[in-house]
C-alpha cells in the first residue's frame, strides 16, 4: 500500500521490450537501499524490484511491466530521460499523510490545460471514459501516484480540476507534464467498494 505522498523523482535510464512486456531501469539520487522483491510505485504503478544497485550518483533498480500493465498505464510512453514519480510502500507503523493508494492504476487520462493561479497551479484533466462517476468534488484521486483532491468537476465539458501547490509541483514530475500528456489515474478505492455494496444492497448475507 502507498499514500500518494511522492518521496522523490527518478529518471528512466534504460528501456527494453519483448513480447511479454517492457522492462525499465530507473535511476534516482533521492532514495536508495532498494532490495529484491520490494514494491515501488513508479508514476503510481506498483512495480516489483527485480535487480538494483548503487552508483556514485545515487541508486538504480530494474522493474518489469507485464503486457496488462503496459496496456493500462502511461508507462508504455516513458522513454530514456523521462522523469517518474517514486514512492516506496508504506511501512506498517508509517503515517498515512495522503490517502490509501494501492498502486493499481485503473486507466489513464489526458492533461487538458495548466493555468497559473496566483502562486498555485490549476491542472485540468479529461474525465476518463467509464470512470466519470468515481470522480467527485473534494474527493481523493491519485494522478501519476500523487495524492490529490479534486477541486471541481465539469460534467458538461468532460473535465475535472485539481489545485497544485508549488511544493507538490516542484517535488513531483507534474512540472514536466504538458497538455496532451497521458497521466495515470487510480480512483479512490473507497468509491469502488461503496458502488459494489450498493450493487448488492438487499442481497441476503451469508450464513455461518
């Protein structure tokens, strides 16, 4: 489990592809001490460390993306030199400063507009097809692994906005994103369970 509080950013150092998926090598000078089998959220996608090492400038790790991950996320578009957001899994005694993020990306959406508003920024995204009902004003959403609050939803325009403070923009890859870029979306898991419960409302409970 993750929190959506990005620890640092990294860079794609190498990309290899085969029929089964894609393998990325990520380099970072922000965190280290990676271990085999560890879970790391890369742009909000929970990946498993296959190999890792240290360099004079920082650390690196390799992770494999299965075909399903490639098809469902924006990581298929990441090339050598691109920035990515990184977060290690939440320890059992850690603080949940963002919201519950599973690292199970639901879909992608597109950046529509970025506007400077005073010291902050307003990012407008397209409502992702089939997931519009899960995005609510003041609700939580993870975009490229960043825990954010939905500022407003415009159903007529098919968009939603989030407000980005300068610290969040500077410490994530959101400052590198431009209109037209694909962004990973993970819907708040609570919304999914609420819908599921409503679907089965009135069904008899299992007996023991």
